[in-house]
């Protein structure tokens, strides 16, 4: 399994949100991660935001 930095994971999740949760577009642009990894990172980030009480929606 490939290891990605926090910055790489955050970039992928940011693009996932920007592209209206289209994993294929993110993978096409970045060349990583797998669909499963991206969905897992997204879920992790949502949980992190929920527990901190911060809204994940960003103005892009």
C-alpha cells in the first residue's frame, strides 16, 4: 500500500469536494489514489471535522 503525506491526502480530498465527489476526476488529475483510499480519506476528514465542530465546506 502506498504511503501519502497529509498534504497529498488533503489535496485529493479538496479536489474530491470541488469535483462534486467524482473520484474518477480526482484520480485522473492527480494520478493517485485508488477510489477506495480516496473515499476512506474523505470519510476520515468528515469525521475529523465533525469531532472538531468545523464545517468542511471551503470556498474555492
